[in-house]
């Protein structure tokens, strides 16, 4: 069973549309994003404005941690990634929403997790 996720461009999502999407517990994705940071900030701001908590993360971060399996510089980077991710997860414990950034694909995925 798969869930169809609604897709929008960053230009389609004004504050009113974001408020409607956030009030519904359905996931959505922003596609064709040019400025990931600005779009994430916009989504995060709307979520927090209505009193909910969110966690922002980079999708497919496990590939960075996979570097810890190798020796040398890749191992140091992989271990540092694991420590940073663990600290971030503790700092944003029990979020209402998760915002996943995918810079390679130019997408942001917003999911209700409670």
C-alpha cells in the first residue's frame, strides 16, 4: 500500500496554502526547489507559528555514516556525521513534523510524524 504524496513547486506554496497543508496530517513535497534553505525556513516557520515542533534533516544521510565503515578520512567524516545526527535528534526530540531536504533532487518532503 503506497501513499500518494502531493507535490507542489515552491512558487505555489504561499503562507495560506502552507497553513492548510500543515493542518492536515498528510505528507507533501516541494519539488524543483532552487533555494533549499529559504524554502525549508519558510516551511519550518509556518509549522512553528501554529505552535508545532519540527525536525529538519538531510535525506539519505545514512550514506555519510557509511563512511565510518572505511578507514582514513572517510571514517572520520562518517563518525562525525553519526555524532552530529545523534545530537540533532536529541535536540529536536518528539517533533510534530519532519522536513527532509534532498539537495541533489531539489526537493523538500514534509511529513506529520505524530
